[in-house]
C-alpha cells in the first residue's frame, strides 16, 4: 500500500500491479489500517483510492488465498473472506471523510464492490467493471449483492451478478456506479479536483452530509428524516456554521434587514 499526502488529500494506491492489484489478505488489512490511521489525522480531509499501473484498479480478491480458506471449511471461509471483505467495504461506506475511488482499469469482484461502497468514484475511459464471482460458484461476498441493487436497481444489478459479464466505464456511468468518466491521463487530476470541490467546505458539514446519506438511504423516509435532523443538530454549534453564515451575511448585508 502506497500512501501519499498532498493538499490535504491522501492518495492510497493498491500496489500489486503484477497481480492486477488483486486483494490478498495482507493488502486488505493494510488498506484497513491506513484508513483507520487517516480517519484521525486532522491534516487529511479526503481520500483517493486507486491502483498501481493502468491495467487494473483491482481484479478482485486474491483467488489462491480465497481457495485456501474455502478448503478449510465454511467457518474459516466466512472469517477470512466475508468478514474481512465486508469490514473493508463497510469502513469505506461509513468513512467520516469523503473517499473517491479512481478506477484506473479493471474493477472486478472486490474492486467493483469497493467502488459500490465508496461515496464517489471516477473512472478512466478504458476501465471495465464486472461481478465474476458466479463463475467461481459463489455470490459476491464483500457486499456486492446488497449495495449494487440499491444503487442501480434490482434487475440491472442481477444482470451483472448472474452473468458475470463486464461492462465498460461509459455504461457504469449510465448506471450510476461512477460519477464521471475521463481520459486515463486525467484520472487522478479529476479525482483531486473533485476532492478539492468537496473539502473547500467545513469538515463538520462534509462529515454530517456523508453520515446523513449513508445512514438514511435505506431507511423509511420518516426514519431518514430523523437521521437528517440529527446530522443538522450536530453542526449547529460548529465553527463551520458560524463561518458560513457570517460569510453569507457579510456578502448580502441587505438580507439581515428582511
């Protein structure tokens, strides 16, 4: 795992280019550890997650590791594969700072599931996405059977999950799996630009927005509105609100008289 910090944005690079950035257990654990460390680092406001090289963001879980765990039985497979993988995607989904996935090539299996879990994603124009787990005899285990239908609809998700067929970046954008598609050479600059447009706002406001959307998206509307209210209440006494309101009122002095 390569960690770089520039202009308050941490870039995490999965560094297994020779293996198409497949996620073996040490790579997953290293990514979780890096995210945990950055979460409490006040100098970091956003995270970009990408893969080394231009062939793959991540081709998925490391199959030899996975096969070894499955060979040891159900409980071991659940512990090594499902719990570890779901812990990673849940951490990304619930992260208190914006995570932007920069998809620089293949995003298959776990690579696709990480993209689904992240709040924001940009893909290079040569990137492809697939859910090939069915060819190995099992369903996606890192949250892909649950998040993808919520994002793109049941029938569209099931077509990808049941066929295992890849889709190009342009189709992923049409489905809402990624926010934008850019030429490969512009991928990281585009991700950094998006990060900059987010972190110009108060960190308390960004964290509250992330929390409200993530926690409320699958709730009934009344429960979701309660989540929104709690997120708003958490910001009322913050420096970000005081600064934001004062900036607006200074720029629109006549509004104070209305």
